[in-house]
C-alpha cells in the first residue's frame, strides 16, 4: 500500500535497559524496540491476511471503531478501566483515541509516563494489537505536561522553512511513539483563506496552497522517519468556512475550479507524499455533493468518488469525530439511533474507520445489523479491516505491542528538542507594522502590559510571557482583562496606558471548539466583545506608544483601528511567550513573514525585519 510507503531501515533491536526488565514481568507481550520507519513486509502481510480470515464478523466490525481513552492513573479495578476493558471485550474496538479530561475549556493535562502506562495496560489486555491515535497538532504538549512545546502550525508557515516542519514531524513521532501512540491526526491540510474561520485559523500553515503543501509533505517525511502514522484533515478542506463543525455544519462554497486549485491541492500533494490516512470533515460541499443531508463525512461522492477514485487514495479513510454536532444534526432519534445511522452512513460512503461515536453500542450494533440486513456487504467490511490490520503490521504491532517506560524518559522533551521548538517560535515572530519604529523596545522602564485573554489567569503561554517580561521590566504594571472584568478595570487600564512610556497589548485568542460564544464575539477564535472594545479604546488613548501583539489569532488587529505597531506570534504556547519577549526587547532578530492576509492591515508575505540589538 503506497500510504504505508515505506522501506526497511535495518535498525537492530537495542538491548532493553535493566529498569525496563523489572517492569516487564507483568506484560507477557514483547516490548518494542525504539520505533523504526514504517515497513510492511511479507510476514506482516501474512499476519494481516491470516488474522482477517479467523475473525468473526463481530470482531471485524469492532476493528473499524475507535473511542476515547483518557490519560490518568487507572487501577485495574477502577470503574474507568473496567469500562475501557469492556469496550475491548464486548465491542472489539480496533484502538483508542488518547486524550485527557477537561474542565470547561481547560485541558487537564497528564504526564507522558502515565500515557505510556495506560497504552501498555490496554495493549496487554487486548486480544488483538491496538492502534492508538491522538490529536497532537502541536506535539505531545497539546495533551501532556513535560513534553516539547511546539508552536501552532501557522508559526511554521511564518518561519517559512519546510526543514523546520520536517524536524517537527520527526521529533513529534519520536515522542509520540515513546508513549505507545502510533497515529497522529495531523497535519492540518486546510488552507485558511477565510479570516472569519472560527476553528481552523492557526491550526493551518497558512493561506497559500503551495506553501501549505510543502509544509505538509515535509512533516509527513519527518514523521515517517520515526515510525509515526500521519493524517491530513479535514477533507476536502475546512479553511474557507465560517462555521465551527463541532457546533454545526460548515459549508464550503467554492466551485470545482476553486476546490481543485486551493482546497484540494495540499491533499493531492500529501497523497503523493505517502500520507497514511485522510480524515473527512463534517462539511457541506455543494460543488461535489448536492444533497444537503450528506456532509462530506458520509458522502459517497466525496469519499469514494473524489478521494479514492479521482485522487487515487488507497490508505485509511477516517471520519472526523462522529459525536460532533456538524454530523449528528443530520439525523434524528435517540443518541443510540443517531450513532447507528451515522456509523452506517459513514461506512457505506467509504470510510474505513469511524472515531468517537456518540454512543458506542449504537455505532457497533448499527454496523452489525447493516451487514446482517445486506445494507453493507461483509466484503466491504473485510476491505477496511484488511487495511487496518496491514497498518498495524506496518507498525510491527503483531510482534511488539508495548513500549519501554525507560524510553519515555530518554525520548520525550530532549533538550535539543526543546531548543528546536524555541527556535521555531523565535523565527515565527512577524512584525506586521511599525510606522514609528518602536521596536525593539529600549531597556524597560514605564512599561504597561495588558493581557487580553479568554482565561481568568491566562494560558500557560501568556503567564510565561508575563514572567519573562518582569525579568526585563521589574516595575511593569500588568493588567489581566477578560469578558467578566473588562468594564471594571477599564478606567485603571486607560489611565495607566495614558501615562506609560510603552504599552504592550497582548491579545490572546486561539481556536477553541469548546468555547460557547453566546454572541459575545465573532467566533471562537476572536476576543470577546468587552476586551476587544477596551483594546480599541486603549490604542486610541495610548496612540503610538502601543504595540499590539497578536498572541495566536493573527487577524485580531483587523478589528482595531489606529494601530501603528503590530506583532504576530501565531501561537500562544510557552515557547511563543518566550519568543515574543525576546523579540520585543531586541534579543533575537525578527524575520517572519505573514502566511495569511490580514484584512485592512497587510497582505500575505509582509514582514519587517529587525536585527537583534540587545547584548546576550
């Protein structure tokens, strides 16, 4: 299969460390060597064929389903682990999507060792080897502490060097495979050409299809070097939309010429580069599918006709999460019934795996009943399960399922990896405007920093920014502004800004599908109305003393009149917070270029250079 593409590396199995041997007594399945490049050999092919022949229908259907496993310590007898065990035993699931618990919009991050222990635990108890997947769009640090903190994809677009994306893929794969996860639902192949897009935004590399394609191809190559499966999403393109498909159906309005030249270009390139899977979005695409009740994720025209037949993709086709409102609203009935209908429609359309159904029993029994009733031929199930088993064999899971916990400590957050992530964040900093040449700022005095954020205490990245700022400006006045306090702090903020020598406005906004906007802002990626209004008043008050730093969403400045200095980071991670302070005070040069156009402000490719001036 081209999607598994991959040649043998001849890597020899390393001797297991003594501490690993002490842990291995409870794990009867062999421990894996450090991951090599993906390779499907004849033994793997024979294993996949033999396993499929001996699988009853009930097990084959289960192999096509993936549900969540949330990382934390779980005792064997805990209700949470018993539930996961039942999902393997009763429904024969082919794998798990790995994530963590949430508190509102905040991810309750866990630790890499806990993730590795959980994947080992589940692998040990599963009849067949499991596939583990995750949304690690920014690497492990998306869900786990103590991992390399990469900035968002658009930061790589601003840095403009595909070699950085290749190394991003390699390091992400090294860390991901170390904790027993094989499959990243990344890279995002969406071309973010719509500034009003509320959910893609900085998750995309940019608005130029050619540049996005180069970055994606490089990431895939790097990921494959360290044995990780890759996914391009959200087919056939979620970039030119203004709706969050977690909440409702998004519509792609372009005609076929537009789709071919923009939306489909990165997917076409990724297929040629050997991407392992394509994730199909819950999107209405009238140019391809005229039925408004058939979003792309359940459309035979989109999946079988376009993706498989016209684009020639023969790897794993996977749905976006089936519990998203963009799909569930298409159907009616109970949660169980909706899940059954969605699963059957998805498989009939050509998907090989369905992930995160709203009701596992509904999806599983729905597919079984569809086969028994003749709606879905068993040969159709066999074709998908054969792909899935071959993917597992390409990973070597038929003989090595487990990971060495010692490898977690060796491969996650290597100092060189952390330094590389910081290099990317540094090179991404883009100076969009500086009409009065404020930057770099002089040795700090009289600094006021106002942090506009959705979070009560800011994100990790904005907190790091403040800590780094205080090292350089110990007397700086710091204000935190969110929707709940914008009115009460307004007078103090405006007075401080009027009297300051330099005003740094950090506007923090990133895509967040869990946030309910309730009419407070133009979308989940924008500032709320109260903070945005105060930001505009502050710029009006402080005039040329203000440096707006778009900490995440680069388009924020398009809604703020009178800006004279405007800096973009394209991410709000800790590495971006450090890079921003360094750039503002001339400790690093600024050479980034806009990977998107900002309405009323600047076109793609703009970026003003500044040399480093501060002594290191």
